C-alpha cells in the first residue's frame, strides 16, 4: 500500500529502530512506548487488520506468535509480557496494517479490563 506507514518502514523509506527482520516479518520499537519494552511485530505482507486474515495467512500468523516470546525475552521481558492486536476502529486500531504490540518490562502491567465485581 502506497500510503501505509508500516509498509514505508519495511521498505526503509521511514526510519525505525529495528529489532528483527526476515523474509516475512519485521519488528521495531514503538515510537510512543507505553512500557519499558514496547515493540511491534508486523508481517511484511500488507494485511489491513486481523479482520482481514484468511486461511492462507495461517503460517504467517503462527510465525508471528512463535517469534513474540523469543524477541520479548531478548528485549528484557524475563517474567512475562502482553501481546495486543487492536482490530478495527472500535478495537483502537490506528495503523491499518496488521501488527502485534509486545509490551512489558520489570513491573507488572496494569489490568486492561477491570473486574466488574
């Protein structure tokens, strides 16, 4: 996609603090981190959202999920991390290129959804 910021990062047209790259996946630090560790895992293939994945993307998605704990540990998340995939407007997706946020650090992350009781 010509106007996709993540596609431009993958192509090197926009600089990033890269963590990892292979033929299918690109990973880089978030420019507005919400925790000591906050990076993205994105497919190089432009898929707008999790809502747009198909069976043919199964191996690619599996590769992202398998890579997440390895990179999280390398970045310092030795006692856990959070994986977030925002999907669509209501889900808070801001960039319409599928991406997983990996968030962690040394302290316990705040509760995402409070218990209603």
